C-alpha cells in the first residue's frame, strides 16, 4: 500500500495500490454457506449426518474449493465438524451442548436487555413494543421469525455490537434444538406476554427490571422441553 501526504493536513493519507471496485454478488462459497446453514438449522440435514464433499460439490453445482470454504465457516459457528479433507459431519445435538448454550444465553441475554433499557430511545422502545405484539399474536408458521426479530431488536438496542453478534451465533446454534421441540408451550402465547413485559421495562428505562424479566423469560423455557430430542 502506497502512502501520500494529505494536502489538507500534516498526516499522511493511506492510498491503496489496488483500484476500488464495486461490490459484487455473493461468491459461490457464500451461496454454499447460506444454503448449507439453512438446511442444518431447519433440520433438512440431520444432526450427525456425514457430508461427502466430492458428492456434495457437484450436487450443488460448484467445485470442492468453495464448498470447503463454506464448511470451514460453518465449523467456526459450531454447526459442522471437519473429519478429513473430503468429509464433514453435521454436529450432533447433545444435552451437554444445550446446557452450555443455555448457561451462556442466561448470562448474556439479560445483559443485553439491561443495556437496551439504558441506551434505547423512545423510537427504539416503541419498535420493540410493536415487535412484542407481533410475536404475541403470531401463529405456528410465523412464531419463530417473530420471536427472533424481537430478541434481535433488543440486541441492537443494547448498542454493543460484539454482544449482538455473539447472541446471534448462540441463537443459531440453539435454533436446532428449538425447532425440534416445538411444544405446546411455544405457541400458547405465554412467551409473547413475557416479551411485552420485557419491552415495557426497556421503555421505562428500568435496567434492573429488564434484566430480571429477560432472565425469567429464558428460565421459563424449560430445558426438558428442548432436550428431549438431544442425546445424553
């Protein structure tokens, strides 16, 4: 990278030796990553199933190289385990992983709620209440997305980008358990009422109440409801 003097000041201005080009469409690796990730999270690719790269690549219309890049990204998210240069494994569901995920979320989600109460403005809090109402009224088909949108808005309102990114990753990993455990409790709108209470605490800028409401919401979703399909 070349360096030139900033004509408007004393500091040197950085200049790239490469021309700036418009952003392009997602690469084949990006497309493979998105497709495989979606299939893992919705259960189309069963937990514990083997992925043969030499078979999977032509089936997806790509070469092994972008497929391997996609699998490495999924491995970094804890969704895939690379077994060799040719094979990968969709990480199995286990009660141990579920317990660990819940412990971390139980620490971080209430923190995000308390930060949201401290940092959100009236417009942000109003949007959160709207999302809480949507989640409360959602039926089976739209509940999962409405539930996610509500929690994601809290993460955004927290103002902590690192915390928000961490919680998105945790959410993705827990989704596999959540989708396998669509119990009646998930759709009796109890969670929707809890969402409204959290949103109201954030709107009141009551960080302590928001934290306690968020913790109660997570604890109410019993581990036994999520773990009945997980291995011990």
